């Protein structure tokens, strides 16, 4: 699907400032009524002068004259309002209606030019903002579908290919076991991907954190580090833990997932024989957790998108599905905490999480 052009935040801000400088609609309506009244009065005065010179008024009853002028006034005013008001005022309303219909049909690429009237300009700006947000959501949705499809396509193709090879009756037993191991590995990867997608979707539609409680943050970090002992041994990674005593009021299950995702990410990008350092500092009621690795590091572009869904930068040959850091970011946001990443190419990466502690 073709990506539609989305207006930038800077342009939106400039447009809002212009709208705030608009003149209220009541001014234009007042001026319009004043002009119509003046024009109507001038026409009636000219008509009165003409009839008076022709001697018609003197022969007519006063009430008939008043009725005649009243009818003429209504006719002239109605014609002016219909002719000029329809072009000047109601033209903007027609444009707003057409724009709303285009949004209802799924076209979020158009934008309204705010008219002179402030009230109508405010409506146009609100509609422009709505179209921009809907357009961004549409792009995010299509990017999500595209990324999910790509993530599923490769392992599924591998599973199908090895499953077909297993149908060969002459296949040696050693190769058969090897193919089964590959299928099992790809199936587990798919299962992990599905679970991550479901979890991220659940977290994104969640505005309130689950049940929170007071727990020892330093003890949780120690348990999390211990749970990765086998992974550390596989790559001969040295872990240095320097943890102050700290108690955190949050969801233990969700916070444990944050540490697991960050540490797993550090293991993934660490070289064989590397070192991972985990520090916890309790400073003035705030707990600061920093998890550092000696991996390949990230350039500015990768660092800017490190918390985006499915983003893996230039290291796509490594494992992972690009959802771990997005999940960690969402959990931290739900708790009202903060997370940031610091890195440079060839200098490793550090993820810093700041929480409230007791």
C-alpha cells in the first residue's frame, strides 16, 4: 500500500499559530449584516426618491408604502445574503463537509486551508490534526503488518523446507535429527514472536499498571542475572553486579521482564569473552539501574529507533525479533518511570532505567 504524506509536527504548530491570529466569525457576520443593511438602505432610498419624483408616493396609502418598502427590503436582503453569503461564508462549510467525507472514505492525505473566520479555522485545524493522527495510525498499522509478515515468512519457509526433506525415506538418521532440531528451533522462535506480539499489544492498550507492590529491586536484579547463567557461559561473558539496597513500588512481574529483555539484548550483542555490568544506585529516593555491555554499539540512527517495534538496526544477522526493547519501554512508561539508551559504534551500549524507590 502506498504511504500517504503526513503533515509534520512543525507545520502543525505553525498552522495552529496562524489559526490563533484569525478574526472571530462574529466580526465577519456583523460586518456582512452592516454592509447588507447599508446596501439595502441605499437601494430603498433611491427607490423612494424615484417614486417621490414620479408622484407615486403621494397617491398611495402610507401603510401600502411601508409594506412596499418592507417587501423590497426583504427581497433585496435575501438576494444579497444568498448571493454573497453563500460564496463568502457557506463556502467554507461546504469545504469542511467535503473534507469530512474524504476522511470517512479513508483518505487522510488531504488538508484544509483555514479560512478567515476563527471559529471555522479552529474546526479546520481540529480536522487537520485528526487526519494527521489517523494517517499516522494507518502507517503504523501497515508497518506492523508488514513487519509481522516478514518475521513469520522466513522461519515458516525454513520449517516447510526441512519438513519436506524429512519425507525422504533414504535420509540418514544424523541428518534427520539435525533437520528436526532446526524445525524445533524455528518453531520456538515463532512461538516467542507470537507471545511478544500479544504481550506488546496488551501493554499498548493498557493505560493503568497491574497490581503493584513493594519489593526489593536489588534482589530482583540478582535473580534475573542468575537466570541467565547458562547464556553467559555459552559466550564466556563475565557479569559484574554492583547493587545498592533499594525497594521499588511497581509490578514485580513486569519489571522483571524489563531487566530480562535488557540483559538478553546485552548478551545478544556482546562478543565472546565480553563483560556485562549491572549497577543499581539509590540516590535521594530514586533508583537508577544501568546495564552496560561491550558489544558493537549503535550509531545515531539506530539509537534513535532502539525502542521502536521490530527495529534491529544494521545487525539483522543477529537473533531477536525487535520487540524486546519496545516491550521494556512500554512497561517503564506505564509505571511512570524513565528509560534511555547511550551508545556509540564500537563502544558498547548502556541502558539506564530510573525508578522511584523506598
